[in-house]
C-alpha cells in the first residue's frame, strides 16, 4: 500500500473508533427526565441586582443532577442533587413560600431528591437536618 492510502485508512479507523467510544460513553451518562432542574434560575451572580440582594448562578455553584437509587427513596429511580454552596454563601430551600436554611444553617451540603416515577414523580424534597421538606427551589446566597 502506498503511504497516502495507509494514512487515509488510519484516519478512517480513528474516526470509527472515536465514534464507538463516544456512543458507549453517551450510553453510560444518565440524565434526570421527569424531575426538572430546581436551582434558582433567576440568580445573576455576585452583587446583582444589588450588593445585599444576590445569589450565585447555577454554573458557578456548580449544580449537578444524578440519576440512580438513593437512601431517600428506596426501590425507585431517583434524581438527586447535593447542594454545597461556595464560600461566603449558604444554601436556601423554598418550602411553602418560605426560605429554609440547609443543613447546619446552610453551611453543610444538603441533598435534594425527586422520584422519576410513581405517585411522587417530579416532586422535589430536601433532607434538611434529617427532615424531608417538599421544595420548589434551591439557592446559594449570602446569609
């Protein structure tokens, strides 16, 4: 074989292998579907809208959602997120229109979880100091 043919064959083989590895990787990544993201989408970042009234943007926390079994909902596929706020901020969870501080006054990481199926599908809860609260939003902001 000529050098150009070998190079072309090598390129095709690498592209084929990359495609296979990408598809395998994508099949291993699970995303929550029924449970929607719950972090406060109105957050604009430090000092916005004012020096005393602001919250951390989701991508700056960062917030991640994991699909799988948890200790909170046995036998059900569960979406969960552990909120651990950046230094200088604490976690808040919106419960019946009231902001509750997360674990240990919002300083310690707090787990939020949501069933992907069943009668409680799509309903988020936060485990705050060993008590489940139904929540509609979570936020990191100054105390």
